[in-house]
C-alpha cells in the first residue's frame, strides 16, 4: 500500500513558499488482476504405457502415486483428464515439458490446455 501526501495550499501559501505541514494524506491501492486459470489436459492414446503416464503425473504435476493412478485411469477410461490448473505461462510450460519428455522416451503422449 502506498501513502501519498498532498498538501492543501492556498494561493498565498504558494507565493510565500509555505504550506507549513498542512495537507491531506490519501492512500492509493494498486489493484492487480488475477491471472486467468488454465487446465492442463492429458489425452488418452493406445500406445503409452500406464506406468509411464503415472510417472509423468508424479514428476511434472507433483501428484502422489494414488492421485496419479486415479488420473491415469480416468484418462484411460474417459479419453481425457485434468492434470492441474495453473496460470497460462505455467500451463503452457508443463504441456511442453510433458510432450518433450514423452517424445524423448518414444511415447506419443499428448497434453493440451484450456481456459478453466
């Protein structure tokens, strides 16, 4: 929070270089806009092993083995599942990291993002 001191001076005070400590303190609040949340979605495929998907969820989304297994099974059964909700920049980074890691390990695993 920022406090700004604005003196109330009359024309004669201005001419005399005065104001002698008279004034009004006002507070200005900077308002920050909350970032739009984005969901990272994992898409099912018929080739990526379930163990690899669980490993990815634990590594990149910091899920417990139980949560990672639950999300993996949801993706497997429904075709898509939510890995987490983040700011756009974080979501975009996670999608890129997962896709690059999957490619490096020769898996076609796909992730995407959407507004939450």
